[in-house]
């Protein structure tokens, strides 16, 4: 990409989108299109593309959430992500974007997928029921990129990232993902001197996490170095059980109370570890160790929530 190329980052209000913008700026790209639009509105998206005609498009837009949000709002999540993907991908084709990168989700893989998860396993088994609506929309968007490649020769690619986290994450208990939710629970339990925190599930599922700024860097690397139809995984190569993660965050927050696991609540997929060897072979690897990333994320929550300070 030329440093002055017009680059649209769709979803700059999201954790991943904002990280892509930061990393593009760090790498000297100076013509960024970062307006927040209603990407579910075809007329709005078409008009914006007709006015700006971006050269490159990163698609990090579309609502998401943890297990709770997926259970409460499956229709909202599938509709929002389907419309967002359809409108952006089609407009990128109509207005002749040179390349597009769509970001999917690791929940696209079957519930009982062999570990580590390889792209060959996509669509080989049933999805995890607690997030199947959201995952279906993400799978459809992957196939939409592939269809535009086959029919129109569009250079549209897709990537499947590990669970992203970092400063600026959504720390709400209703919509947050697991690291952000645990940070909030641990910090508030400590400040309120509560004897325990409650965590959904058994604590046994294993998850892979990637620091948002590392993921932003991986997205740019992928845009520059990857051109195949099949998706590419973007991960760190290591995972933790939810129990291990909760204990790490409890220690980080200096909380001495008990962690209780509510086994009546869903666990989600048993394990989600990506096979990221293809992107490693191309030359990318994460820069931030997990401990540092977790501390910076915790500190960002403390800074954003001064009323929670001890």
C-alpha cells in the first residue's frame, strides 16, 4: 500500500478497528477514512463509497458480545453483521477498491473442532449453540468475499482472529468479552470488599487471546502479504483455561476473595486455539507478551473508572 493511499477502516469505534487505525498511523499511512457510519444502511454506505472511493478497506465493523449478549440478542447480531458485510463488500467492489480484508471470528469453527483449529475445518460440523447466529453471519461474510473473488476477480480476503482484548475494550458486564468482564468483576469485588466473584461456566474451556495492537499490526501485515481465497488465522499460538485466566486477573488486581464458577451457565466452545502457522510462515508474530498486555488492559480500566479506585 502506498503511504498516501485512501484506506477505509470500517468500525473504528470497535476495539479492533481503533487498533488498526493506531497501527496504520504508527506505520506512516496518512490518508485514513475513519468516519463512523451506519453500515447496515445500504444507501449510506453506497453514498460514502461514491464520495471517497477508498483504495483499501479493513472491515472491523459489526456488533459483537460475550455469551450473554449472544443469548439475548441473536437476531440483532446476525442481522447487523450480515447487513454490514453485504453493504461494505458490495460497495468495495462497485467502487473498485484494490483490496479488502474482512475480519471474521474464531466462533466460526465447529463446536468440537480439532485443536488447533485449521481453516479446513470450517463448515465441517455444528456451531456452538450459544453464538451460532453471530457465527453464521461471519461465515456468510467469508463466503461473500470468496464469491466476489470467483465471480468478479475482486481481491477480497478474510482473516479469523483470536479473542482480542486491550485498552479501550468494552468493560460492561452485559456485553463484554471474558477478559474485560473478569477485570471489572475482580476490581469491583476488591474495592467493595466482596468475599467472592462469580464466573459463568465451569472454568474448563480454553481460549486464545491476542492483544488488540498486535492484532491491528497483524491485519496490516495480512493486507500487505496475503492474497488467497481461504481465510487466514491470526493468533498467538497459546491458550488458557477460563479458570487460569480468572486466577491471573485476581492476582493482578490484588484480590484475595474466592472465585466461584456457576456450572449452570453455558461454557461455550470447549476450546478455541487457532493454527496460525500460515501467518507465521509469512513472517508475522505478536510483539506483546500476555502479562504485559493484561496489565495495560487492567490499568486502562482503572484509569477510565476513577470512581472505582481504592
